[in-house]
């Protein structure tokens, strides 16, 4: 993390549950799926389920009723119009801005980046510099 003229550079990463034991203990893991994985202890990561896509949206995408571009647009609308999602995003940015390494976690391996956590990752990392709340 680097401070530039009073602004902090954020450390936000991504990962998936199958590799959960490969990440450093210092990473603050945030589950961004609707369901918390049954094989992970409850105290291992924070569950920010409001950052997950709605079941309706996920089903439409997986059933081929919408392409990745449209899915991304709908997911971004979901975040934009969900005040609880906004609060979670603010909390992530604040924690990362104070020096915590945040890792967004989901089920999809997604080598093609077709998982909502990559959309969320991109949004958060586009907000790379911001004023640290005092």
C-alpha cells in the first residue's frame, strides 16, 4: 500500500474457495457468494452476501438467457441500487484504505474471469485512490 499526497492505494485481490488454504493468513477473506461454503469455518471469512448476484440473475446467465456483457450490466445495476451493497463496498474500501489486504472469495474458478467477483474486483480497483476517512 502506498500513500500518494494524502491518498491511499488499495490492496484488493480475488480468490476462490477451492484454494482458500493457499492464501496468506494476513488476507482478510470476504465471501461474496449468496451461500457460505459448508467446508469453511464461519470465523475464517466475512460473509458479504449482498454483494452476490441475485438468484434470478445468476440463473438467467447460467441458463444462457443472457450473455456475459448483459449479466455484468445487470450485476452493476444490482450493486448501484442496493443500499446494503453500497455500505459493504464502502466498508471494504475503508478497510483496504487503512492497510488491510482484502480478498474477494467465490466458488467459481473462472479462468475466463466470468464470475461476478471479477466485476466487483474491477469496480473496487478502479477506486484505487480515495481520501481516507478521518
